[in-house]
């Protein structure tokens, strides 16, 4: 039997103030207090506890889970920091998990850094840290290392978070953006555009009263269920910034295939459609934080749809289109009316139309 | 969505398309094209977004008109906006899609990146609210658009007047569509057989201002709604007039646009604005009486009087053929610079600027096959 490790006990610092100042980034006791009291206390886990400058991960355990590591990073800036359905902390954790998950990886460890604007309230940081810890715990991943910096007022907008994630891809799982073939079907796991609409609405600039919630959620369990039932999944992408329109364009270009989607089959909440109608936005380009696009071999289309629909995060899953030989690199949409139009990449950000 | 989905019904669209085909075949002239101009950028957007052209017989050619206020904004006016926005202490407010319109030096978006306080608003009232909230700052609203947006700006000025708010001004670039339709009809190379009239402009001005188009120029016009079935039905109504040899102003959009227009909106317009002797349009040049400015009674809300603005006339790039496209002489892809030096990323001409511009819509929504096929 191996011997029991006795970890060095560390006395955690305690913050005495309500607001972060530049002193909390100075490397001294104030900084230790901030890290201990806000972040370590929330992320509490055995890999983090030794408080070394790096997390040390057991190779044997990683190797047992698969044959490749997946490694990703995500920078999260969002205004407002708290919005219906989530907050910057949940977004950082779920976004990083999802970037691993769509590669077929089992997400295991996260590293997070917070860049904090001087004057930010400690209470706000606590809430964000707790949200990160909660999201990580629910998803079964550990936040094992991190960093904080405090910058002068105006040098960042309250709080920026970056997160990196490490996962293991099980042997045999091969998902690639260049693997789409004519005849494949295109699936999404649910209602589109909710995160983008929720953020725009939460900013309050449009003075529209609505209760759209972000779809922010970790997708790795859904992906695991999908891959278990439908081995013909060729490619997965999470449809974040730029929406499914952008992801489909990326896949069409990487695979040199055409993609045709059917507007009537694109699932959308009534409120999101209305929101987009009023502002003149195209929901296909709105960000999602809990939605993926799956390209699946035709023989596994039904199995994939059933697997997605059996999971709570895929209850509204649909087949929205198919991969074609026509116009490689292009995404075409069959409109509600029965006509066609190109769904191109956006030039810049979407802007509300004048009238 | 109620009152929206009904107007996007695939089966009804197919049925209408069949009727349009029958009617188009029965109009004499064999296969000579019938040119119909949709005046409004909202129609252009809808036609491309829903793929309406695909449902139309080859004989019908849609000409995408000048009714996109963002597109026809001359470069010099954008430069003026930037100059105002770069004044110290100014908060410059604008509708979203004007942010990206290129000036001769930069767009408002670039000015914002360089430090100007440029904010996107959805209504002029939001700009007035900003002025109330920041009494120590100067808030300027970029008044842009046809009669559709003109009343909202007028009512905001009247409200500012009532509240005696003195840190709010409007940079008035509102334009009026009628003189421009007339200018297009007067040009010698025009190829337009009939019009789809702008639904939301008509909601404000009613149908009487179009009478001269039928009476003097002998062209039918149907005031049209913006949903795809509205557009199809309006095309059918136009064809019916052509077939029966009528030239009338008809209203397909009666559910929104009343024949007499909106009296309160018209009163606000009359109270606040007066016609300018002329106004510059990108792609079309200077057109008499096609723009409005604030009346002297409201001079203190007039940004043109409060700020020293360059007011320079910047010529459109020589290679641009926006004018020909607007008159229906050229299709967007027949322009020399379409898709090469003029793209949505680097718009050289007016019609590539906003998603409602004909060239941007073609570039964005129609397939490469269609473009090259049509060009060849």
C-alpha cells in the first residue's frame, strides 16, 4: 500500500476590505488574502491545496483515460458580468469545458486567471469565484491552478477571466472539422441564439423588456452520450461567437463541402425570434454557450438524434440540414419561403438596423 | 410569431408565385423583361433574406432602389459626423448600422476606437435620456433616415424643447424619397416599368404624394409591406395593373399604412423641419429639395449651427457605378468594381455599405454560381 501523503497545512488569509485596490495585486499580504479568501476558499480541492506555482497531475491516471491530451484556452470578457442564465465565472468554466468536449475529450482540469480592475467589489469577486467553483463541481472538473492581477481603474472593465482546460481524448475518438462528407446530416442540440440575445437584452441599451436566459451549460456529458450511441459522428463544434452560421462556414471550408440548412428546421425560442425581428438581427449569427453543431454520417443520423434528445441539454435537438457536393466552402439556407440564400461569415459584429 | 409567420408561409408563397407566373406570361411583349423597382431598402433586405427572386419568373427583373438611408449617405456627411464626435465633451449617438459607413478618413466605429464617445441608440429618445443623465456633456443625435424615422427625431426635439434641455442637439440628415424617385424617373436611361412603394414611409406620408408617378410618369405603384408574402402580393398587383393597362397608386400594406398617412407624425414633421434647397446623395449626386433641416425656431437643437463642421463634398470613387445600378441600367454584379475592390469589408460604393444596399445584399446572399452565371 502506498503511504499517506500529509499535505502542508496552510493558514488561509482573510480579506478585511470591501473593495479591491492596487495593493491586492502587489504580491504582498493583501494579495495573499485576496487569493486565499476569494479564490482558494471557493475552489477548495486537493490538487489546489499545496499552493505550488503549478498543478502536478498524475500521468498514469491521464494515460488510463485515453491516448491523447486535449488542451485549450478561453478568454472571457462579458458585459454585464451577471446576466440571466449565468455570469462570467460560469461562462469561463463552461466555455472551456465545451472547447474540450467538442474534440471528444473528457474535461478534467482547469487553470483560471482573473484580471481585476481596481475598485471592483470583493463581494462581486466572491460571487464569481463561487459560481466558477459550483459550475466546475457540477461538471466534475477541478480548478487546479490560477493567477490574479489587479490593474488600475480603466485598464480593464471590472473583471476579465481567462481559463485553460486539460482533458483526455479516449482512444478511437476522431472528430475533425475536415471530415464532413456529402450526404452527412447536420444536427444542433437545441434552441439557437439564446446567449447572444440574453446578453444584448441584459445590457439594457435596447430598452426591450424580455426574459431571455443564456443557454450557458457544459456539454461534455451530452457529447459522451452522443459518441457512445452514434459512432458515425464526424465533427462537433460549439456554436459560440458568430453563431451556427460561422461554425457551419468553418466546417464547409475545412471539409471543402457545401452545407444546406433548412430555415424551418432551425429551432428557436419565440422570444429570441421576436427580439431579432425588432432589432433586425439574424439569429443564426447570435452566440450560443450551450449549443453544438454535429456532422454525422447518414446511417447514424437517427441514433445521434435519439441520443441528443435523451439528454436534458439536447431535448430540443433537430436535424437542421445536410452536407452537399454543391458549392464547396459555402453554406446555403433554404428559406421559410422555399427560396435559397447564402449564409456567409459576418464581416464584423452584427449591428441593429435603422428601420 | 403572430402577424409575422402568416406572411412567410411556404405554400401560400408557392401559390402566389404560380399566379405571378401566369400573369407575367399573359402580359404582351413575349419575354421582354418587366422591370419593377422596390424603392425601399427594407424590401431589398426581405427579398434577399427569403430568396424571393427565386420564386419569380425570369421575365420579372427587380431593381433595387435608393431607399436605404445608410447607403445613400454621402461620405462628406460621415466626415461631419466624425468631426462632431471628436469634439471634446461630446457624446455622439447613432443608429447601429450607421457605425460602419466609411467616411473619407474613417467611420464612426473607427472614431470610437480612437477615443471618441460614440454610442449606439435604438431611438432618439434614448439619446435625449443620455442628455438628461449627463447634463455636463453635449449629446448629439445623428438624425438619419426617410419619413419613417423623421417623426421620432421631430418629437424628440419637441420634447427637448418642452423640458428646456440645452445639451442636446441633432445632426439632421433626414431625407425625403419623393424628389429622388422623380429624379430617377427623369434620367434619360431609366428602365423602370413599375414600383413597389415604401411601406413604412407611406405609413407616415400616406399615398397621395405618389400620385404624380401614376399620373405624370404613367407608372403603376403598389405600396408594399415587408414580409415576403407582402412583396409577392404587391408584385402580383403591379402586374395586374400592367396587364389591364392601368397606372394607379394601390396599397397592399393597408394593415399598417393608411391612405391619409399619420396626421400626428406629419404635424411634427411640418413643425420641426423645412426643406433644404438641395441635398447630396451618395451615388446619385445632388437632388433638389430632397433633404430637410431644422427650422430656425429650433436652431438651438441644430448641431450644424452649434459645431463647426467641415461640410466638404467628397466625390464618390470614380470606378463606382452605384447610380447606374440604382436606375436599373446595371445589375450589381455588372459594376466594374463589384466583388473586387468593392466588398462589404471595403465598400467603395454606397450600395455595398449596409445590408439593405443592393450590392451588399447580392454579395451576401446570392450564390457565386448565380453571380458568375449572370455576369457571363
